[in-house]
């Protein structure tokens, strides 16, 4: 499929997963991502692939665990409360080094929260999320096209590094419709899967596990994971830098909020304020180097997010005290407008009395 | 000279971590013999539970995975749906299957997943130190029912999961056996073989063999007494029966 078509984010990512060679989808209904489950229930069987509506998110992630252990490309999707339930399985996927793709179309929280868009799961996504020392790769797309583009990348990264890749979207991205082109071309050379459980024909037994009882064995495993994570931090960071060359204030925003912030940056420029934006596309690994080197030159950072101040902590770590880092956060389903971001930019950049 | 007995190649030649008189060793051996006799070692994938049998892959020589507590039927679903030509079994204890994994086993059966479940019922949580399981007998003393299990104290009744599963249209075969004595052991092996055979024939649903199995350590009995206790006590709450199929 290479024509440009109008799709909502949820359906676009689902079709993109199919184009990317997803063998199996397992999921449980939850708003605002129900279009994914419905779309997959129809399309996966048409392609001769697997769709199962599970009895819970716990079951869904464990079905992914099973399919992934046999070497298949498997995914699930959910929204915030459901992702919390999946954290047990995501930790086991990490321990067992299995590739998997998990889509989180975030909604407001905590608890049942609401069904409005949110970025309140940033900590959960970028800090591992479940128990134990581990990371997942986290992608934060900002448009329906980028959401679709994330899917083949997510499957490739998962297979290359044998870990979970989370696509962190939100209720707006999932629901809104934009033109999208799905690109079927292969992107990466991927390693074979000699570890997969396929029945021990012509080889010795394969075991997939996360229990390491022998003295020092688990520490060694975790150290190996950390080395892998460092390699990912070195090689897989994606971010967009927008009008930052001469900027006196740099907005840091991801996902749909970056679309809003971009409009505020452009408006500020028209008013003569030298504003720019750094947009992390990978949230883990975070573009710490890019932000850190921008902080060598520039004066002020403003993190804008649909949460009470989660990503801002990564910005502060990256800036490392070299510049002030401020926050404009809207939690609980609140969506910042371009106007309110612009007003914040004005407040921070125009000296008192000058306006 | 005729060979009248030999070790099955599906059982690794090593000693196990199980306590003296534990039933897991017998159940593993029967399972290994069945996989061997059905000639499916090269296409079988086993799922180890959380519990005493978590290290089953150290003894059974087939491809195996170790999964989160109770989730084996969901993992098996993911495997079987994507690999319908493989033989998938889960090996689960009563804490795993009848407590934390109740939703997963009920719904795998409800969806008629074409998998085989070996359900070891020893009426107690073994690995964590002998706490009450859903299958603990009334009056049975455990680490968490020190006066004996008493429904009046909010401790519930022995949960008969196999009877529940047999009611579901998605199960093709449910049988309860016991490892107490040679006839019971033979019957258990035959039941396992039948269950795997159904999966090999692509029978349209889940097959389950529940095995009443001794835990002398946490029953606080000699191995010989534990075998008697299965027949004299456990079988009252968990009657030996072919419940379905």
C-alpha cells in the first residue's frame, strides 16, 4: 500500500503493523484505542495472521510473550490503565529478552482517570515500568504519519535488541485523522532468532526464562542488559531540532504537544522572540546529548507536556544545571493551546515592563 | 537379552531439586515417557509454572519457557495460535492454576484453545513454604491455616477447578487421576497420553489432566502416609474421574 490515504491514528498504526509483518495481535478493549482492536480483528484474519481478543490485559501481554518466544512478531495495544496491568508481562519480556511491540494510547489518570488525551504515563514508559532493572525503547510520534512510521521501526528495534518497544501515543493521535502513506520497504538487517522455541528438531533444547538463581548469575545478566542499553543510547536516539540555532528559549515537547508547541514557536518568532524547539522522538533513549549541547549555548528551556512534570526531569538531567529549565504542564486530560504556550514564552522572554 | 526397561530420552539424566516423596518426579517421568512414546519431542513446547516445578526445563528435554505465575494458559494461547503445528503443554500447580491463574485457565478453556494442561494438585503452596491453596482440604493445617482450613473463618472450600472446566464447551477432555499407587500412576500416564493425542489430532478444544500428587513435606507426613492420605482424604473432595471426553 503506497497511496496516500486518510486514516485515524489507531487504524493507521494497525495497518502499518500489518505491513511491517506483525504475525499476531492480542488485545483487550479500552478507550481511546478501540479502533486498533476492531481493525485488527478484521484485517489480521484476512492476512492469515493471528488475532485474539484476550480476557484481560494480563492475558494479552502474556499471549504476546508466548508468540514472541516462538520467534513471531507479536504486538498488543492498550491505554493507560491497561498498560499498568501489562507491566508484569513487560518485566518478564525484559528478563527473558523477548522482542515485543506495545502501543499505549495514553489517557488521563491516575486510576480510571478519564478518556481524554494525556502524557501521564511518561515515567512508567521511560523507567521500565514494571519490577526490576530494565528499560524499554519508547517512541513518541507527533502525527498520524509518524505514528504509522513508528510501527516498522518498533518491530525492527524489538527484533534487533530483543526487547520491548513501546509506542507512546495519546488519545488525540489515536483518534484524529490525517493523510498517511504506508511504506512496506524493509529497513534493517536483522539478526536470526536461534533462541526461539520451535521444537528441538536438529538442535539442543532451547529455554526461555527470567529466573537466575545461581550466585551472581542475575547480576551478570543485568550487567549485560545495561551494556545493551548503553549501546541503544549511543545509536538509536531520534529527535527533531526546530529553529534552535539562535534561540533564546527552547521548548522541549514530544508527541501531539510538540505540534501545539511548534505553532507557538512560529508565532513567537513572528513577534520577534527567538524561540525554538527540540522534539524527542525516542523518549527512551532520551536525546540528552542534543539537549545538553544546546544548553551550552542557549539560555532557557521550557518543557511543555500533558502531565504534571515528568519529561521535564529528563530535560533537567540533560541540561545539568547549565540553564534554567521551566515547566508548563497540563495533567488529567488537559491539552495546552498554542496561545497559552505562547503566553508562557512571552512571560519568560520579554523583560518585565517592556510589553 | 531383552531390554525390559530403559530411561526415556526426554527425561534428562540428572537428580531433581524436589523433596523426598514429592509427586513432581513421577509426573515429570510420565510426561517424558508420553512425549517420547508419541514421538513429538521435536515439536513440543512446554510451559513451566511459578511454583515448585519452575525448573521443570532442567529435567524435561523439550523446548520450554518459564512464565509469570498463573499466566501459562495465556502464553500457551500465544504459542499455539501462531504455531498450530506444535504441541503445546503447560505444567501448573494448584496455586498457579487454581488461584492466581484462574482467569487464564478458564478463558483458555472457554476459547477452546487446542492445548494440553497438566494440573498438579497437591493441596498446598509448596515453593513458598506450605501455605493454603484453593485446593487445600477442610481441616488441613498449613502455614496460613494453622488451626486447619475452616470455611467459617473465611478460608473457603476446596476449589474443584476440573469440574468447572468440564462444564465449558471449550474443553474436549478433562480427567482427574492420582499418583497414589501403581494403578493410579498407570491411569495418569494413559490420561496424559490421551490428552496429547487429542492435541495431535487437532481436537477442537483444551485437554486437561489433573493429578493428585503428594507433598509429604508440607503435609507433614512420611511419603508412604502421604500416598494413603491422597486416597483416604483428597479423593473425597477431588474424586478420581473422567469428567469430560
